[in-house]
C-alpha cells in the first residue's frame, strides 16, 4: 500500500542525521546544561553549551530546518517533511530546537519577516535571526482582555507625524527575556472603527526602543522558562510607518498566516516529548521491582504502555494529515485539521506523560527526570496559540456549515 503521507528522501536523510545528533550530542549535554544554569543562578542565562551545540548542528546541515523557502543554506522543506524533524527536536525541547535554530517564536517571526517585511527588515532582523545571532519575541496576548478572540486586542497604535505611537500592555511574550532577544513583533489596534478583521496591525519594534519596559517574567506551573514569558509595557513607543508590516489593517491576516505552521510545530514537539516519556516509562517499568515483581509485569502498567503507543500513533497520523493538507490545499482549507491537532495532540501527550510520571513515583514529579517539565510545557499548550475551546468552536462551526449546506441542497 502506498504511504498516504510520503516523506521525502531528503527529509529521511535529515532525520537520520538529527537522530544521531540528539543521541550523541544533545541528550548527553542536558546534564551540562542543567549544571551551567544552576551555577549561573539566573533562569534566563544563555549557557555556553548551547553555542557549542549550535555550531555542531550548523556543521551537520541541521540548521533552519523549519524554513519553507529554499535559498542559500536554507532547507525549503514542506510542512510534512519538517514534521518528523520537529518531533525529534521535541525529545529535548530546551536544547534541540534552539541548537538547530528552529525554536519558537523565532520560527514564526522569521516567516513573518520573510513574507511581509521590507528589505530593511530582512537586512536588520531576518538575516541575524537566520544566522542564530539574535532572538525575537511575539507580543500579541494581553492581560486585560480575552486574547483568544484576536479582535479584542487593545494595545493602541495611534497614527501621527511619521508613524505611530504604541500604548498598552502585553504578557506571555515568549522569548522576550532571552539575553539575545533584540526585536519584538507587536500586534495592536490602528483603526478601532474598521471591520473587526481590519482593525489591527503588526509592528516591528526593537526591544530596546524608548518606552518599551519589560516588567517581569511569568512562571508557568512554577517553572521560569529560560526564554521567559514577559509582561511588557508600551508607553508612547514611536514606530515609523514603514515598520507596520504590510501596512495598517493587515495584522489579523498576518497572524493567521503565522499560526498555522506554528501549531504543527508545537504538536510535533509534543509528540516528541510523549515518545521520550513512553521510552522512560518502559525503562522504569522494566527495572523497578515492587512486591517481588517488575512493574512491567503488572497488567495495568502494560495497559498504560499499550494505550500510550496507540495515542502517539493516532496523534502523529492526524498531525501528518494536517501538514499534508497545508502543503497541498493551503492553511485556510486545512483549518479543521489544524484545529483538531491543536486539541488532540496535547491531550494525548499529556496522558502519556502523566502515566510516565506515575510509573516513576515520587521521582516523576522532581527535576531528576524531564517528565514534570514536559507536563508543564504540554499542559500550557492547551492554552497557547488558542485554547482548546476556541479550536473546538472552529471545528463545530465548520461541521454545522457542512450539515446545513447539505440540508439546503436536499431541499
């Protein structure tokens, strides 16, 4: 039978190289990473081991793998070809994506700058991002409105002589506390009286611009992620007109273009975490003896292992289907499938990780194993890039539309 989602030979070769890089360099470096972070005493420290891994990844051709546009040193892979590579990087989410210059939110920001930026934006920001010299943040979510409805975004971009004035507050601006974060892409209101999908714009803002204040970091389930999730105040920030991407009113369209591929990336990394959790569960169950028997001999543990394998395979196939449809019919036509994976994959990964934690007992909730951090990361995905309820609403409305159109056709 033909493979319904054929992965290219090029992607398979990159998978083999990336798997070797993970096994021989990235996973063994996790202990050094933890020690360097501990010694620094700063949750946002940029450890030396990451630069070593970046150099190695680049020398192996494992660089900017996410990038959809072919070019000098740029892969130009399809969403489907990138999906298994992204899954592999999910095995070590704190190291592998950044080592390969494939970390969020830079991937989405680079795609925005490539597709909607000016020549100057590409020179000043895109090229250093592609080279791994700087990092970036995406500032959309706000603390005072329900940001799952993007039309609620309230930060103002008031037009004036030569440009716009930005006033407002953002939070969960991921990556804004990374020591190398240099630029923000900010969404705000340029015309409050326009159609809801034409009110907003996106601006390119240097992180050190006058009036930009990073107020604090937000922990996620008690974890202070290295890249940070920042609360940012914008107080009279001046932005030249040319730094409004594609001109005023295009913010919503740019956001939709950005979030589709990003959701594929999030889901594939979550599957990678689930695979590592299942591997850890099996290893623990095979070596732990309770009441005279290995845990692996207990029927309920065998059920957990089997259910985990089934859940991972289902999640992977659904995500491959979404990626394939994005490549063949486009993001808009694949909206149902993109919404479906954003609901189904984190739920499946959480179930696998939770079982692995249970098999590890008290150790599972500590930082001696990666499982607790995996759980916190994946649980946050049920809210990041739109909560489950918004994606279910998208799916339900599309299903109802199909039903009503079919009913009308029969009448």
